[in-house]
């Protein structure tokens, strides 16, 4: 059965509020909020608001339950073994920084952290900072000419000094999906931990995180059609139990004396202070809603749109795609350059056609270097996009090229 895209669009409030032409192709930056998440958020804020884990009155108890339920829903979407493996955060960036702090004691001088040139800055800078703090080395796996992680580099990249491997599951620039299995195998063989940046993978359907072979997995709610301000960090339970706290404060303790503190068990040990309650509840609602979709139909739909986009771009003069041109092991994130025209100018002109794209380095400057550029235009697809969105982009580009080149 083909996907009912019109029906899907009705599940996103923005499409009935912004008049046409409106072609939202910046989903890798943030997805639109689905009605289920928007209703959960406003429901909490307008009729259910209380702080969690504190009050004994019924309203507070309901808020605490809704928060716990959100954790359960996210855990189910991720395929976690238990909800307690899920730390609720403010997003991928926070989660990766949290990971880089709680793993600090496991790293010493001479040890290596392995990342790649495909990473978003949030999966580079925290590890760079950690390496500096501990006198460790940071190495980066290379990228193939078409913007995929170069797994041939793996044998050189991982050795006995490797303690942490941190890689993206899907590139926010090229859409390439990382084959984690061989990486997990090599990491395990040398006793290294595998941390995965799942920010761009999670909008594309439920997963089996426990079976990926990784130890830590970071994600953002706003990229999977929830509200901004919430995210999650999954950590394999056997590892999580052994990790020290990150931030100190309320809610992460069992008992505090002036002399010392006993910490709460995970995940609360890692959730100091008032969490982003409404956004977390919205993220849970989005996860639940996503779990009920027909992902086979969505995958086929996204594949056909990606193909339409790639084929269209290839026929335009002066356009260079920075990433894979094939449809294997990739999602619909496509970066490209228009020869002689700055990416920001392209995006600004496309906006006149109602086409929302992103121009810049996409927080991936080391990858831009690989492509020999400083900025690209990026179009990124979501299940609610249709052929009209892709065609509007291609027609707009044709005009840009005619006007500016
Ligand atoms: N990693 C990747 C691959 C991303 O695309 C992004 C967001 N662009 C992030 C990490 C950071 O996510 P957030 O800004 O939600 O923390």
C-alpha cells in the first residue's frame, strides 16, 4: 500500500496554518511537531502542570506518571531493554556532553578516542575537550569521496589504545547511514565503548538499540517530530550502573549531608534539577505516534522522493552533489553546491518560492573540508514531504541558476 501523505500532513498542525507555497525541506535541522506531541505538550502545560518526583498531591502525581510514561514510550521506540536505560536530556548535544563527562574516569594519557570526519560538531568537540582534559589522543576515521564513513580505515583506526569510539548513525549532511556492526565488533574486540549519535536516524522509524552493539545512543526529540528542548541518552544498563553522576543537584540524590552525598540509581542519577517535563512528555507522545506508522510504506516513499531529488539535481547545470548518489544505506538528506553561487544566496532565493532549505557548514566543518568547500545547500526529507516539495525545490533552483550563474 502506498503512503497516504495527505493524511500524514493532517497530523502536523503547521501545514494547515502556513499558507502555500510552503515546502519544508529542512527536516535535518528540526522536524515539524506532530499533533500528538503538540497536544501532549499543551495538555501538560495548560491542564497538568506540576513538578515531577516531588509533590504528593494528585496533580503532581499525574505529572510524575506522565513523565515516567514518556520515558517508557521512548524506551519502546528505541528498543531498549528497560526504561531505566533512558536518561531524559535536553537533546543530542547535551547527551553527548554528558557521555563525555561520565566516561572521563575511563580515559588516561596515551588512550585514544576515535571519531570520524563525518561527525556533527556535537560529536567532535565534547571528545576533543575530554581528550585535552585527560591527555588522550583524538583520531578521526576518513570519509569516502561520496561522503560515507570509510570502513576500510577501521583497521588503522581501532587498536588497543582505543577506549571510546563515537560515530554518527546517519550523517546530517550526506544522509549516509553507518554500518555499525563491523565497528561494534572491532570496538568490542579491544574493549572500547561505542557511542552513537542517533540524531538523524531516529526520525526514520523505531530501532533495536540493544541489538546495534553500541553502548550509548544519543537523540533529540525535536528531530523526531516532538517539541524542542527534550532528548534522550540510552546507555546499556550494565554500563550505566557503573557510571558516576554528571551534574549535581536536586533529584539525583538518595541522601545529602554536608559532608557527602549518596546518589540515586540510574537514570535519576543523571537527571539533576527540574527536567524539561513538557517537552519530554511531547517526545514520548511523538515516539508513540511514530511507533504506529507504516514504516515500510514510509521508507519506500522517502526512497522515491530521494531518487526524484537526486535525479533532478543531476540534470541541473553547475550543481555538485556532496554525498552518495545511490539509494543504498542512506536517508533523504542531500547536500549540494551550485557552482559560483554562495549557499546562503541559493537558500534565500529558494525561500521566495516557499522552499525552506539550509545553507552553511551544517555544524560539520571537517566534512566540508573533505568536500573542498565551506558551505553547501542541504535539502532534507520527512515522511510528510511529497513530490510537489521536491519539484518546487528543483524549479526554484533552475531559476537561481538562470539568474545567478
Ligand atoms: N548530531 C547530528 C547528526 C545532528 O544532525 C544534530 C542536529 N543538527 C545534532 C547532533 C545536535 O542535535 P541538537 O542540536 O538537537 O542537540
